[in-house]
């Protein structure tokens, strides 16, 4: 078993043991599985690294930071999840004999992954950019549409097609309007997702005779 799979297994066990906490924290009772989000973001990071002609600073640190970036949701706390994630990560990496410099590099990425405004600053670390891009690419496009419908149904169990249409338009269409991606490959994926969302909404509007 490689080190990335070991990290994934550890994070999965942490989040699954705290499943009740996450469900209770979600007032809308949407069955959103945090580990599946992490697994998908990890997949996006690997895809961007493999397809983008860009030199990352530390691929190993980036991949491990991606795996741990949301593990803080396993703790029921008012602290920001990035701080909690960094704390858990530091403990895991220290106990597994990673050196301090590497741990600091991983924690830097985790602590800053929610600061999406850094995408617009020219000196932002490319590894952080890739992590933020991968994070944003998840739960958008086709998944975003499904999530919109799940949330609308959680808010209103009696929702109809037009209610779902409005939710998709207000959220996925609005979110996808501006392209926040920095790298060429991530920008391409974002545009494909945006086109899918717009196409879906336009078809749905015709089907609903609106």
C-alpha cells in the first residue's frame, strides 16, 4: 500500500467515525459525504498534474495536503475546518516520521486552501493554486446540478420541477458564470462544466414551457 492510500484510509476512518457530527451539523439533512468530496478533489489534482504543462513545487506535499484538506470536518468545533485539518495532519505526519519542513509545506497548503482570493494574486504558490482549482472543480457541473436538486428537496420536500429549475439557475448557473481558474487545463474543464450547466438549464426551460 503506497503512502497516499494510507493517508486516504486514515482520513476516511476519521470522517466516518464522525459521520453523526456532520449530519447533525447539516441543518438541511443532505447526505453529503465529505470523504467522497476529498477523494474527488484528489482525483482532480492528479488529473491537473498529469495534463497541465506546469512544474509543481512539491507533488508529494500537494497530494498529501489534498487528502487531508477537509479532515477537520471530523471535529465538532467552531474553529475553521482548515485550522482543524492542519492540526490533524501535523499529528499524523509527525507520528509517521515526516520531517518538519515537509509538514510545514503541507500545512501551508491546507491552511490556505479556503482563501480562494489567492487565485487572483500573481505570487501564489502553484501547488496552492492547483489545490484550490481542484477544490472548486468538484461539486460543479453535473454534480452541482444534482446537489442543487438535493438541497432544494431538503428545503422543500414538496418542490416541483420549476422549484428545482430556479435553484439550479440561482446557484450553479451563477457560480459557473465567472471562470476563476488560473491554469489552462483547469480553465478548460471549468468552461466545459459551465456549458453543460447552461445547456441543461436551457433544455429544462424548454421542457417546462417557461
